[in-house]
């Protein structure tokens, strides 16, 4: 099986240098890069369980790397064996020996020593895993409530939904922390649970797409008759939280474009999201957005099977007029929801509020859009088109919206 290596370095040229050496000596090795100082800090619970070794690169001054080494070698961390490439001459006084850490010094990388260090680290990893598996509490590492899910190490429960329990876990397959959504009901084959269909459909929709603004799905499985999905973890948080600190008009426009791009991708395969709201848009550390939670999404062809008698799904603040009144919807409904979000990103306020959900739904259908503040006049046409009461008066596709957004003057 090819080696899996994590490469941790603060500079792109360092990562490129080490990657080239690995690719020459170990052509089949799978390398995952961590951009030290750019990516979110490695979670204290992360152990690199899916990797044979971690390679860190230090060029003096490299206090950040040395600090990280201290954290990763702390007692009880169980981190994968590490190779610290210190691209400098060896110090006169050798540092203390640290279990699980091999230091290689030299202004240039010695290919033979480097390859030998990786091979030794891989052997250490296999031995450590054998010891871990022999412990009496080994099975508890993979327990999620009453379920055992191999390959995913339990860290903590982070939420419970109507259909799912949500956990933070470390996936050996993904080599990263993941959000694990575990379906909370066992489907009865004699009486199919509609929610179970939606749960599985979430994976089928997203797993087939490769788009930077759509959540990455790592795994789908069945454990003890319960389905689960392992998906990308977003430690930065969601758009709802980000909006609390205020957004500049330029950032709001960028966010609009990213969400519209994600909608263009899902609409192209005949899928509607149907629950577009700030809580379902996550942020990565590079300030890119990611659309999640397709639990209410549906393929257009599955409308009858999944929605039954036109039940209303979604969040009233962000519902299109037709969705709020259980009428037929299409991709223009998602664009309306995006319009509500764009209005809120700009002004800090929702366009329609009320004491009850039905009052909000009524206003979406009958109340004129509040006046656009003068400072956002250049976005007025986009807002009025997105939030038009009739779908025929809106942008007819996400692509049409993207073209209009690109034409907004700077």
C-alpha cells in the first residue's frame, strides 16, 4: 500500500522542495500538505491517524515549527512519527531525544537519509498501531453512541438534529478531522422513512460533484443498520457567525458570487437546495465559502417520492414566496433565498421579519422589498431581480446572476 505522508511547512517553496524529493524517491506516496500559518492550526485532538509519517520543515528562525513539534510530541498525543527537516548545519549541542521524532540536519536534503527516515517512521507507525489495537479500550475509540464505526475515531458530539446525531471525528481514510453525521433511526424496509431517503440523497448529490464551493464528502457507510456520512470539517464557522462582525460590500459581492457558483453546479445536475441560509454556508480559512447540508435538497425527478403532499420545508426568513405557499419550485427559488442572504450581508438586516413564521411567509409574497439604502445603490438591480415576487421576473439561472454580478462597477 502506498505511503501516506503529511507535509507541514510554512512556505510554499519549502513544501515544493520536499515534495519533489519524496516524489523522486517514493513515486507512489500520497502527500497531504498543511500550510503552517495559513491553514487552521492542527486541532489538539488530531493525531494524523491516517498517515504513516509527518514531515516538518524548519529553516531558522523557525520558532513556529519548533513550537508545533513540542505540541505534537506532548505526552498522550499519539501523533504519527515525525521527521523534522532542519535545513541548517547541526547545532554544537544536540537537542534531547524525543520519542517519535527524528531530526535531520543539513543545508541540503540528503535523499538516502531522508528515504531511510521515512521508512523507519513507517515501521514505527505500524508498531504503534499494533500496540493501540491491543489495548482493552480500543473499541471505545470508534464508539458513537451505541454504534461502532471503524476507521473514525470519536472525539466529541457536537449536535443533534431531527434525523441525525453529529460528531467530530478523526477519519483514518481522509487523514483529517471530519464531521460525522449518523442517521438516528433505523429504516424499516416495510415502511421506508422519508428522512432516510433524504439523508442518503445528501451523499449522492454532493459526492458526485467536485466544486470548490461545495462541501467535500469523504465517506458513506452503514454501521449497525445506521447510515453515516463523513464530510469536511469547518473550524472557522459559518456565514451566520461571519455576518455578525459585518461585511464590506466588496466581500458581500464575493460571497454572493461563490454561493451562486455552487448553485450553478448543483442546478446543472437537476438538484435544488431548498434550504439556503447563512447557517448552511461554511467558511474555510482562506475566506472561501462552502455550501453544505443538502438534507432538504432534492433531485427534481424525485419530487413525488420525497415531498409527498407538497409539505413546506426550509427556513421562513429565506423562503421564496412560492416555496412558502407550497407551490411548485425550481432553481429560481434558490436564487430568491440567495437574494435574501445578499440583502442581509449588505445591510445587516433581513428584508422581512415577523412575530410568526406565517407572517414572514406572507410578507415574502405580498410586501414590497424595503428601500435599498443609498450606499448600496449599485446593487439595487441585483437585489430587485433576485427578490422579485414572481420567478419570471428574477434571474433565470445562477449563470445569469453571475454575469450580472461580474458587471457591477468596482
